[in-house]
C-alpha cells in the first residue's frame, strides 16, 4: 500500500513518513498543494494524508480537485488540520475527505485511521461491480461481462483488466503495469505485458466490438471507454 503524505512542515512530514514506513506502508511526500497534484498524476497512491494549510493550493482545494478527476476520485483522503472546529470538520468532509484528524495527534492514531479508511474503501470497492464502457467486473464473484456476454479470463488478465478499469483513460507504462499486476519483487521482461494485453484483448473483443484498450506508442496502455 502506497501513501502520499502532503505536509509542508518538514519535521512533521518526516515523523509521519518514519511511522508509516515502520508499519510497512510505502510513502511519498509532497510539500505543497501543486506538488501534491503532480505526484497524484504521476503515480496515484492508495491513500492520501493531506494537510489543510498548505502553500500554493490548500488541502481543501487539492481534495476538491481529486474528487473531480475520475482517475483520482476513489482514492481515500485523510485531512490533517490545526483547527478542530466542528465547522472545519464539516467543510473538510464536504470537500470529499474520508476522515479528519486535528493536530496534534499521535502517529498511532493516524495509522489506526488509515487502516480503518482503507478497510472501508476496500469493502466498498469489492461490493460494487466495476462498470466502465459496457464492461462489468463483479469483484466478489470474479466474473466479467461485456454487453451481457460472459468473458473468461486467466488470473493475470483479470488483474490487468482490474488495474486498467480502476482508472479509465489513465495511461500506464509497462513498468507500472508490472508493478501493479505482478508485484514489485518479481523480475519479468516488460514485453511480457504485451503478451497479456494481447490475450486480454482477444478475450474482451468479440468480432465487431470496439477495442477498449488503447496502445499509446512508446508509453503504454490505457482502458478507454467509448465516451472518454
Ligand atoms: Ca501546514
């Protein structure tokens, strides 16, 4: 699990990074709101710990921007703030934050909140089928349908499709897909990705169907619903 920490107070960012890595999370740190948006686009994390008071762009604005972008919409956000007014709490949650923590807090408290939010996000995502561009992925039953037609996929193709469908339109490089589908610790030739994309396309596209997987030259692949 990868967590993006957005915090301009360097000592606090460092404490959070240390504690989260101690809990086996991978971390990245952004020091202001604009840096956060760039980091989010480059490598979307599994969760964002977002300070409210930031230079350039406030945490509230970062959160609103995330909720407007389909590829970032489902990433959970925990807001941090020095203010503990009930009003602020409501504003934070209104902007789309999943939880809210007033400073000062203990790193243990934050870790507990992170685990709770990730658990809720996981449950929510697994309970609802993923439906994009006429393809329906039932994550509980591991079944895939396109326009009502049942599609049989091998486990690797299934995971590949899940990663691509989670963020429609986002272009993934072969290296990113290797990390996300096969895992970071395994060494596999980047070309292996092409083989599995070919198999996925073959399974997904019946004769006359539009190809939903876009090949982006020298960049990678993306799942493109028809109306994107
Ligand atoms: Ca701050």
